[in-house]
C-alpha cells in the first residue's frame, strides 16, 4: 500500500471525525430514516466529506456507504471499491458515550486490503493494510506523517486466564449469553459501541467479540483488516471466511472476531 495514499485516507478519516465532533453536544441532531433507524446531521456531513475526498484521490474506485447505497446490479461488477461508514455507532453518538467511529475500508476481490478507523472523542486512529501490520496513533487533528504510529498485536492467551469478551451495547440477545456460558467458564463481559471493539481486540485489550445480531458490511470491513493484520481473525459462526459484495444483501452472517491465540471456539 502506497504510504502517501494511506496517509491521505487516515487524514480523511480524522477530518470526518472532526466534522462529527461539531454536532456531538448539539440538541435536535437526530433525523430518523425511513426504517426508523437513527440518523444525524453528523452522519450526513461526514458522509458527504468522505465521498468527495475519496473521489478526489481516485475517481476510478466506486464508493459504497451506509448513507450512499448502490444497487446490486451496479456493484456486482465491482472488483475494487471503498466501503464507508461515516459514523459507526450512531446510538452511542446520540447518547454522547464517545464510543463512535469513522470507518473507511478498501475492498479488493471481495476482501478488505486497507482499513482506517478514527474514534474522534478519544483522539485515536487505527489503521492496517494487507501484509503491512496494524497500528494506532494518538491525534486530534490532521497529521503530516505516520511516524509516531505504534504497532499493535492481539493478546497471547493462557487457557487458565480469565477471558475478556466484548459485546454490543445496543444489540444483545439470549443466544449471545448462552453461547458465552457454553464456551467460557471464567470470563468478564464488557459492552462497547461501534468498531472500537475491533480496534481494542487488535491491541490486546480483549480476547473475543461474538456477534449474533445483524450488522452490515460497512460496520466491520475496516475492523476486519485491522484485526487480521494484528494477529486476529473474523469468521462466521460456522468457521467460514467473511467476504464482501458477493450478494444483493449487505448484511453479514453472525460472526466471531477474536485473537488467533484462542483455539476453543
């Protein structure tokens, strides 16, 4: 991956995050979508900025975004494209928990090859690219280089240790808890919002994130490559690889994201 392009994508993510910050403490920031899921002015402005900026970097690559959907008849012909969530964790943004992110991924041949996630309220940027590892950097404004980045890796695990398990703050169900109790005896459940869960798995702050509720491809693609390059993996619950843009629906199968050191699930 060209380092200049990677830096550009990181800065687009940072600037989009700074746009969302402008709305963070505002009242009346919610606009409901047709399906009654929450949307904010921050989602819209962040999305417009990202699409414009990515188009300027390489107008040949199409863009699929949560707020700019493209029908299957068009995107089934794509081999390389940007996959964007301009504000992942809208419910956490509305609640002002800080646990929301900007996600940008580059998909090639149905797999992510680059992922950037920025958490504006924590001033943390995470990025990873295929065969180049994953990194984080503390920043609250655009950066001129990636030289201050810290390489991150998943946590090695002794089977006798307590397992730290991430769950969604906004989506949980009985199947999730049943699965945990069947597979783990000594564990601590930590609920977090957005793609921060993938980033913290990648840097060894937790061990596993099972997700049985619905997610969309733009929710996980950037986190997928960041976790992979840090020594983790995401697979469906029946142990199949996760692929992107292979069907009309953009809904992911239930999955398990984890450190590769965990072998019992």
